[in-house]
C-alpha cells in the first residue's frame, strides 16, 4: 500500500517452521485481549495481538505470525492476510525511533515540507529510509487527527505538534 | 489551540477546561451519569423517542438521524446486540473526537450505556484508530473506574440491565471508519466494506444487530436524555438539532475545536472573527473545505457576503456539506491543483482495493496529477480527471470512491484558474479545452 512506509517484503522470509516465543507476562497480556470477544470469535483479537508481536519483536516476522496463528486457531495465511492490510504494521526491522510525519493537507499547508526537509537533512535519510546507526526510520503518513496543531508528527505512538525546525531539533536531540 | 463554544453554552465542551476532567470524580461532580440513572427509569421506546425528537444526526459524516437508526434494531431478535463507538477519526481535517476521548471519556461511556440499554445490547466496543493509542490508555482507566463504581458490568445501578464495554484498536486504515469495514476489522479481517443491505442494525458484528455511532453522536445522548429531546433540538434548528463540533485547521489565527449551535450564522463571521481571522492578515481567504476532505471545496465568493448558515441545510445550499465538520481554511498562497492532488493521494493510499473503479481510478488520478505537477500537464487533462471521477462516482462499492471524486469535481469547477495555469503552461492562448462545468449535487 504505502510506498513511504516500510511495509515491503523484499528479502524477507515469509514462511518458516519456527514459532516465536514470548514471556509469560506477554502471554497473559495476549490472553487479556481474548477476554473481550465471544470465545468463538477469537479472531477479533488479531490486530491487538499483532501490535504486541510488533512491539516485542520489533517487526512482524514469520515466526511471530506462526505464533499468532496457533494462538488463535487460524491459518498462517489468515494472519498474513489481515496483517498486510494495515499500514501501521511493518514486516522488516526499522529504527529504534519511528518518525512519522503527517503529509496530508492541513499539515502540508502549515509547513510540513519545511519540517520534512529539515529532518531529512538532519538525519541524512529520505522518507522510507533508516539511519545507518539504526536509530531513526522516517515515514510519511496520512492525517494523524491532529490538524489543528499542524504540522504534526508521531514518534512511535507519541504526538509532537505545532512543529518548527527548532522544535524538531530539540525533540530529536533529546532522544537517546 | 482553541477549544470553546460560540453562540451557545458549552455542552459537548462542558468539561474541556476542567482539571482532571477525564476522571470519574470530576465527571460525577459535573453531573455525570445522572442521565444514565434517568434513562434506566425510562422504557427503551421512550429513550428512542427522545433521541428522535432531538433531531440528532450522526456526527461521523453521513448525518443519518440517530433515533431512526436505533429504531431499525430488531430488539425482539434472540441474537445478542452490539453498540459500537466509532473512534476511528481519520477524515483529513477532523480531530474533535480526539478531545472528547481525551478529556471526557466517561461521557462516551455514558452515551454508549444509554444506547445499549435502549437497544437491548449487553456488549459495546470502542474502535479507536491505531494511532490513538494514548486515548485507549485513558479510556481503559475510565472503564476500570466505571466498573468499580458499578456503572458498568452486572446489574448497573441496581437495575436488571447489564453491559460491558471494551476498547479495540485499528492499525492504520481510513476505510475502517466506514461502519461495515470497521466491523470486518473488528472481527479480525482486512478492512473491506460489506454489502448493504443488510444494514448493521440488522446484521452487523458477528452477524448480530449492531449500531455503529460516532463519538460525538454518543456524547450528545446523555445531554438529550438529561434535558429532553425537544429542548436539545431547540438549541439548533428544526431540522438540525443541538450543537455541533467543528475542527478548524489551516490558515486562521485560532485553529481548534469549536462548538456551535446548528444554524449558526455565518461562516464568514466564524472565520474572520471567531477563529481570529486569517493567519497572515495580508493574505486573502481563498478556499474552505467545511466538512472534512470528502466534501465539496468552496471558494471565497461562496462565503464572503453570502451569510452561509452552519448546519446541514445551510451548507448544502451553499454548495458543500457538514460531513465530519473538519473545517480546513486556505489562504491565497495555496494552489488548489496542488491541494486537490494532496487529497487525491490520500484517497489512493486509503482505497481498500476491493472494487475496481476506486482502486484503479484513484491510481490513475494520482498519475495524472503527478504529470500535471511535473509541468507536463495537457490541456485535456482537466476533462480526463473529470471523466475518471465520473467512472468512480456512484460506481464504487462504498462511499470512499465518491469521496475521492467530489474534491476533484468541485475544485476544477470552482478554481478553474488554478488548473488552467498548470495545463496551459506550455501552450499558447488561454482557452481551456476541458468542459469544467460540473453538476453540483
Ligand atoms: C470512507 C469512510 C470513512 C469514514 N470514517 C469515519 C470515521 O472515522 N468516524 C466516524 O464516526 N464515521 C466515519 N464514517 C461514517 C461511518 O460509516 C458511519 O456512518 C458512522 O460511524 C455512523 O455513526 P453516526 O451515525 O453516529 O455518524 C466513514 C464513512 C466512510 C464512507
Ligand atoms: S470504493 Fe474504494 S474503499 Fe470502497 S470498497 Fe471500493 S476500493 Fe474499497
Ligand atoms: S492533516 Fe496532518 S494531522 Fe490532519
């Protein structure tokens, strides 16, 4: 789908017999999601579980998919099918910090291009790329629901609003 | 960012500036859960009747009368019923639900509980867009508080009504705001829309009767029960009841979330006074998209001196629509070919790929826009864009296709100069070959 979000499968292993393992705490967390849905509708927990896999493993990989399929009594194809629809899932490793700049209209007219240029220059990467030290990945995303405080970016799940180049410097410099 | 009511007492925004407004304590101190108490002493029909009287129309974008939607649910069906809160909020320009969820989560819960009681539902889900993770965390805490205080769970407030509400997350897909796609997603599938009919009210989540309502629709429900449907309606107009939130972004001095009574006059005053006027005073107003990216774009001539009324009828008369209330203001520095290209890229990215007109059409539209933006536009390209729009509009499986076509149709019709400029760059003369007359709906 998105060309600027790292969702492509180049050089990725899509099938393996290996099944990912998770700590008992994480398994408990997964089970807590199952409680929300009727027992025969476990598939509903698929997206929440994929978020956990992505958080724990850094990205969604074939062993992670295998685990979720087993956990929910689904086929591996069922899981891939759903996972690949959603732009917040990525299927190859990304940087420690995922910078997502909103490129939609309100942000665009309120200074997004300047912010994007600034970040690209500062980090020496283009949208879709990761810095060589693996610290930052840069993506361009669609409206983040924060248009009144444009321009806006998310790093991971955190919102950064009313951005200026100076503010961007402060934010990025403060990240370890 | 501004958050305030103009022309009415804050209702939806009542708690926005109170410290810790997201907590149960503050919610109760400010009248919270009294409407639920009242509702539990009414019959289901009485509640639906009050909501009908209120003339509340869905705030998610389609504007369908809420009371009528609720009355479609076959309450005598032996199947479980569901209430789903649509917190997917992804329509470009829209961010009002975010503040309701952040600062007044108990109002969402109370609205859902009253709806659940009226519909005979025992389970509710709140479907958040994946990016709103921090709001899920806030909501989880609110649900926990409500559960502990017996507003949620078995025998609520000592009645025989029991209901549970859960949060659910999306993962980045605008189409999942469309109610049937939302249900596919909530069931763990790709977010493809489903055929209607059957409508969700009859066959929705897990094949059971389901009402999907927007966050702002649901937070209006406790107000309606509290003051009565007629009183709530009279805050607005006969046909557009109550108040409405507008998410204002773009080139104004004070962007933000504004609550206006329906029928507020007028749009020019709203921009020039209430929102503080143009961001750069030396730049003139050029365009407004009043209801989120999917509605017709308006030019300044349709606004200045026209006394446009801010409600469903007024905006249709003025040549656009209320939509989601995502009010995007653009000054003369914006090139409307470029702004329309930007939105078309959005629709191409968000097209779910299910049906051919939308999937292929949005792809071609972007290709043509790219060509135009690279200075290789051809005089006939405006007509070509319109032809493709014509092949998408009304011929796609869900309204996203129409939503991709409308911005382009209205932009070419209302800002022909901005297209001419690009299409005739390398051509002599100033005669646009394209027929830029578009039928307004
Ligand atoms: C492409 C598309 C996206 C939509 N996105 C949203 C959304 O993000 N939030 C929302 O409440 N409604 C959205 N809707 C409208 C829903 O389909 C549905 O009408 C609404 O949730 C019903 O609630 P309401 O009657 O309270 O407005 C969208 C519709 C379409 C066609
Ligand atoms: S109109 Fe677009 S979004 Fe809707 S079903 Fe067809 S491809 Fe999917
Ligand atoms: S346009 Fe950037 S947050 Fe909405």
